[in-house]
């Protein structure tokens, strides 16, 4: 995790023999927010920052101020650069002993009685939450200590919904594939010791959740939106599609689809695309094209695939968050309806 610019650290200033008087004065004047003792951000910058940036500052402040802190679950994934579904509500850590487990009080503070103070303190920042994990073997990633790739995927899968855990598991699988530690056509259950770790868990419900998420995890999934969509397919009872299928016509290669359901019983099959905003707004994903050119090129690609006789469905975040809308889009594109399984909203255990 690269810590976004803006974090002011008095311990670092003192180590360099600098003075912190101005920082304390600014805090007392309300122009600085204190994340933890010794760690500040300008109030205006904190208010303008996206939640994940605030979370990154908070994680860095906690890791730098608490000796031996070991990050776990989605916080560990975030620190390792693994995608997560949403910004966590807590900085999740491993409890050094069972007596330390549980939530800590928020440390975010601001000295002011104005509107800025009320806005800053409304959500109380990101408190720490400690979890018991006696089997953890901490690993270092950059400046942070965490539970490591596989243990993090397992912890999230044991404790979270399928939508949350599959986003992390797909990200871990992709990273392991890039490291040469798993085959592209494999899932995380094929990785050494993962299946045994699941079977060793004492709770059957957690074992079922983890087995499902890690059996679906694939290096071929390229974004959190695609992973979230795959969890929705499971919830809707829709067969999991083929990922990253190549399409060509008489003019050559057309492109690679996010999802591909092969036709059955005389049907031609359905192509599915998750359309996240980043596909059009992120320069790296546009390959040098403008936003308008990216939209136009995507339309041409879709037209060429439709000309092959396939159904085609597009959807975004709002459709996956309301799976019935996603079901209607897929059925409208020609996919046979499935039976609800209820797995998307499987609760924490």
C-alpha cells in the first residue's frame, strides 16, 4: 500500500530534531485533524479525501504508532494491494492474546465547534478491531506486517459474505498466478494446504463459506466488479460463466469478454460485460484513447459480437447491488433463468 500524501507525523519530525509547536497550534486552531496521537492531516484535505484515502492514512498511523501491529482480514488485503469490495469500517488487526480481542474506541479528534468539526467527527473515523488468530504467521509487506496472502484470503472467506470474500480471493489468486505459485486455470482450493486449513476450522458454516469462495477464486478475474458479479451469479443460481473468452470474426480478433455463457439446446450463448466507471475514466485502461473514443470503441466491439449471433448484456455496480435487476438483464440477453440460492447475502459467522 502506498500511503497517500498528506499524513503529518510528529514522531518523524522529532527524530529529525525538528519542532512540532506549529502542528499543535494548528490542531488547537482546528486546521488539523488528529488521526492518532502524533499523526495529523489538514482538515480541508481530510474532508475532501475519498474514504479509501482516509482509511489508508489511518492504517499507516496505526501501524507506525503501535509496535508489533499485525493487520488482518480486509485491512491486510488492502495493505497488500489486493482489491476489496468496500472501504472497511475498522482497521482489523490480530489480537496478541485473547484478552486484547475486540473493538477499540475511535481516536479521530478535532478541536473546533464549527461545521467542519461536526462533519469530521460524524463517522468517528476508523477504530481498531482486534481478532484472535492463534495460528497466524505474520509476513512483512513493505512497512506493514500482515497475515499474508493465503491466510488473509482464508480469514475473509471464513468471516465475510461471498461478495466480500470473492473479491479478495480473486485478487489473491491473480497475485499468486503472477508470482508463478498457481496455474491460470486453477482455483485457490488447488493451492497447497488451503483445503486442509478449511477443514481444520471448527465451524461448519465458516467451512462452507470458505470452500465456496475459494473454489470460485480465479486469476482470470480482472476487477472487483467482476468478482462482485460472480458472487451475484451464485446468489441468482446462474451457472458460473467462462472468464476472458476471446472472440473473432472474418475481420479478425474482436476482443475478450468478461463473461461468456456457452449456448445450450440450440441457443447461441450470451456475453456479459461489467461496466465499471474506471473502464472509461482511467487513462491506463483506455490505452491512450479519450473517454469518447473508449465509449465508441466499446460500442463497435459489442456490435461485432452481436453480429455473431450472441446475446449481450452490460451492467454496473447498481445492477449487482440489486441482483434482480442483473437477472432481468441477463434473461433479456437470452440467458436461461436460474434459481435463487441466497449465497450472496450469507452473513458473518
